[in-house]
């Protein structure tokens, strides 16, 4: 059998064992195959699931027999009599309103009241009250092409009903014939047996009805066995199909870089714009509360510093946004790589390559600052000083808004110029991840290849067995060179 110490040698031993000891039935072969596959490490077949299925297949065959007929004919009483145990309730008034199933004597018995959808069956017992033989329109459980046994009951009642007739026995015989005719009309290939009885008399049922039912049920058992054989064949065919190895996944898988780079950059630009909006709004709020020239002068003097701060922070935020988006992207790439390379272990860290967009936020801010100061110069002298402070303030606010929107445009354009840099960073990250996965998976890959080869050979051997055909020997890479 397989041992992880020396897989090649033990695989060969296992194969020899597999090939030499040919079991007789398909299920036995499947069982041996599953035992063998269970010992192969890293298999792609769910052996335990198949084993469970196999265990179910090995349960004894259970024929399905349906008891049907008209209401109150004595089905439950008959079944109790046949089995020698009071398994079903019986009563003078109707008491089996829906189908009832019991497992007894290796058979699945189902009592089906007329008019109910019948379960699939291998044979049928038609229980008929001889005084009320099945009406033509009655919907009965179908016999499913299995044998039908007719059991006529309540002959004692029929006899007492006919007591005053000229020839009571002839009248009962006539009733039996009518009942048989009607029963045949409800059966496609004639009756496999017919018997008259009082089902309440359990001894008589065992001695007279059971032999007839038993003889007819032999055909039902054969049908059940044939059905089981078909299911077994389907099981084995499905197993053989499942043993076909999956298509190999191309390696390395394609990783789209250009679209990813755009998305990464866009994430950075959005972060930058959001940061500029909030910083600019905070500065505007400060300007709005100023109501004297000196204070306004001080603010105008600090415009370059404020814009420089806003520009630098925006670039920092852009970098943060890009890095976060790149980290998410790297996670997704690792997921893809892992899906393609089941043999590889994920890298310990998926940190993307360092990204430097090289955008100088401060420099862009300086040129904007000049425009703001020109619109609202800090040092106002003479008549200009007499202007109302609100007028100066609104000029400053307008110039600030213009400068900010220009700064945003300039910064956005400068960031977008960095697309090539982002692409290169993503490319480098993808390359690093792929290389890592390849290196980490080298050993596992060799083991996997051995297992695949082993499993392929097993499949080849197994299919030969299972299908009974001589499968062509697969081309297998020499194990020792892998
Ligand atoms: N006199 C007489 N009574 C019988 C005979 N067979 C059954 N019975 C009685 O008829 C009644 C109905 O019997 P069940 O076995 O419940 O009949 P069923 O076909 O299962 O009836 P439902 O399931 O209720 O439709 C019971 O009281 C039985 O004892 C018979 O041959 N002669
Ligand atoms: Mg009943």
C-alpha cells in the first residue's frame, strides 16, 4: 500500500496488488479502487463520499410492494396477517386515509388508499371486497409493470347475504368471477395469482395467502434486483467519470495590469480631492469670521503656507489611497494565484512594491498662492485701506476658490501622469507574487505531479476494471525525473 516515505515504490506495489487481485463484481472493484485511492495523498476525488455511496449500494435489495384496492376491503388486516404482527391499525370505519409504509420481512410494504398517488413499486396486492368488486372508474395504485396478486375478502359476508338465494354458493361464485374480471380490467398483463380469504384469520392467511403472494413476489424481487443492478452500473459509471482528472489550469494565470493601474490611481486621486476639499473648507471658514483688516492681512500673508500644507497633504492622501488600493489588488491577485495553483502556499506578506508618484504638491501650491495674494494683497495702503473689510474678504474668498480649483486640476493631472509608475509597481508586485508562489510550491508541485501520475495510473487501471474494456495505457511522465 501507499506510504508517504517512499511513494514511488509503494505506488508500484499498490498497482501490482491492484492489477493482480481482480475482484468479481463491479461494486467490489469500486470498493478496492476507493481503498487504493484513499491511500494516495492529495487526491482530487472525494473518496469518503464515494465510500458512503458504496455502503448504501451494499444494503440488501428491498422490493417495494403496494397494497391497494377499494375502501375497507381489509388491506391492513391482510398485511397484519401476512406479517403475523399487528403493524397497521384496522377498524370498521375507514382508518388508513393516507399511504402508510412499513418495512417488514425484507419488503417495503405500502398501503395506498384508492385515489392516492402511488409510490413506485415492484409488485402489487389488490385487496377487493367480493361484494363490491372494484368500480370501473376507480383510480388504483399502478402496478408499475410488476406482478399483481388479487386477494378477495369478505366471502363470509357474501355468503350470509346470499343465504336466501336459490343457490347461495353459485351466487358467491358469480361474485368472485365478477370481482376477478374487474381486477383484470385494472391490470395490464393479467393476474400473477388470486386467492380468496378472510384476512382476520391469521393462520389461514399464512398457510393459504402467503404461498401465493410469496410466489408472485419472486418476480417483484427480480425486478427490484434488476433495478438495483442498473443503479449499481450508474454508480460505477459515475465513479469512472469522476476519476477523469480535471483540466490543468494555465500557469501563470493572466493578471490584467492596465485596468488595475487605472483603478489604483483613481482611488488615489479621489482621496487627494477629498482631502483638499475638506482642508479648503476649513480655511474658508476661518476667513469668513474675520472682520478687521489686520486679521485679514495676517491670513493673506499665510496663504502660501496654507496652500503648501493643503497640496502636500493631498499628495500624501493620494499615495495612501493608491497603496491601499494596491494592497487590495495584491490580495485579489494572491487569491487568483492560489486558485490556479492548488499546490502553492500563500506568501506571508502581500505588501505591494513601494510606490512613489513623485508629485510635488508644495510646488503646485506655490504658484496658486501667488494668484491669491495678487487678488487680495496683504499690505494695503492709503485709500484702498478705506475699503470695507467685507469687500476685501469676498475678493479673498473668490481668489481662494479659483486657486483651489486650479490646484485640484493641476494636482489631478500630475497624479494621472503617474499611471506608468503605478503600472510598473503593479507589474513588479505581480511578478514578485508569482515568483514567490512558484518557489514556495516547487516541492509541493513535484509531490502533486507524482500524485497526479499515480492517480492517473490508478484511473487507467480502475477504468479498465470498471468498464470491462481494455483502456489505452496513458502517457505518464517518468516519476523519477519529476
Ligand atoms: N367479516 C369480515 N370482515 C372483514 C374481513 N376482512 C376484513 N374485515 C374487517 O373489515 C374492517 C376493515 O378492515 P381494514 O383492514 O381496516 O380494511 P382497510 O382496507 O385497511 O380499510 P381502510 O384502510 O380503512 O380503507 C375491519 O374491521 C376488519 O376486521 C372479512 O373477510 N370478513
Ligand atoms: Mg387500512
